[in-house]
C-alpha cells in the first residue's frame, strides 16, 4: 500500500465516525481525538474501521500509536510492509 492509499484509508475511517471532518481541517501532528472531537467510543470505532479497511490487526496495546494522524500513518506503514 502506498502512503497516499494509507492516508485515504485513515481519512475515510475518521469520516466514518465523524462525517463532518475534512482532511484540510486536521492538524496531522495534533491529538486526533482533540482534532476530530472523538469520544472514547468514536476512537474505538475509528480503529475498528481502520482495521477493517487495511486488514492490519490493531490491538489495545497499539492504541497509543494512533494519537495523531501522522503517528497512525507511521504505524500502518510499518505494519503493512
């Protein structure tokens, strides 16, 4: 998977739980929960959507790796290779 494909999948997963969020409104280095106003259930649903779309297993111990858009991209790039 190319970086642009992973970016698209992350945005789609965010928009699945917060449809009002646009990519250009997200600061990629800030906390994704703050940026997208995700509560704990939204965050879990976001991770479930990512797991489904990427096929990459995301366990509870991995959750801190998804604190920002960029950290999620880095994690997913490593796991898919």
